[in-house]
C-alpha cells in the first residue's frame, strides 16, 4: 500500500513514555510496534484455576488475530475485507526496553477498491515474551511529529495518533491500547475520506478485542 507515509508515521512513534503494565510471562524476546499475531501455538494451556487470556467482554488475545475477523471489519467499514495475513513487526527500542509485535494484517478486497482507496488494518500485539525483559510495558506514543490524544474507556490506558499530514491524499492513524496482558496497536491506512471516522473505527476494533 502506501508505505512512504507509514514510514514517516512510524518514526513519530520511536520515543515513548514507559509505565509498567504487568505480566511476567515467558522467555523469548520478540519485536514490535503497532499490531500482532495472536496465534501462539507454543503458548501453554492455562492450568486449573489460572486466569485465561480473555479480558471481561473481550476476545482471547492469544486466539488467531485476537479474535478479530474479516467480518468484523466489513461491518465496521462497510466494505469487504479479505482473510488476514500474519505479521511480525521490527524491533522497537524505547529507553532501555526492546520489543517486537506479532499480529495480523487485513486488506479490503471489494472489486470497487483500487490502490488509491483500499483500506488496510494492522493489529499488533506485544505480550511479555515480545519484550526483552519479559515484562509487558505500557508505552505512550511520542508526539514528536504528530499530536497524541488520550482515549478514555478503552483498556487500562489508550491513545490515538493521526499520522496524516494536511492535504495528504490518504489517511493513517494508530490507536495504542494498554492492557495487563499486552501492548496493543491498531493501525489503519486508507483514503483521505476516512480521516473523520478513523479514530472511532479504531475504537470499535479495540472494543471487540479488549471489551
């Protein structure tokens, strides 16, 4: 899709404010940023009496694509989405913390769409094992390039950041959500007409995933 704007936007997220979220899971350190493959075939089944990954009212974060489906996005955006593809983000570094993301990428498949008006949604997750210290951190996006807006009522903490420049021919934004089990990023890219509704659509996606 349009990767030039995405690259500039990603640069604005390089610096963040750390706040411990919780969790002291697994071992391996795997990378991240916005979105995540929520299928972890190596994740052990919860022991009897142990809390599961499913937050109240949300999906199981370790299910395929955190339980988010193409049908969910088709309903939210009113355009058909194809099957998701697994995705893995590059290593991000904030202060002394390195982390990766795992997740899924969805794209529209409607015959009426073109490269100029297609929509892409990336769901990125960073569990404890994606952090170099095996601890989930709540990382606020940097406002170095684009302003960051707090979003109430989603997860433990959440922020919206539009990555679009004025007069740009497309729109891009990311909702960052902190929950106890993971750092979650929901990135949306699409035509400029989406700019007015993109934040609300990202929040709808978050509510499906985290409740």
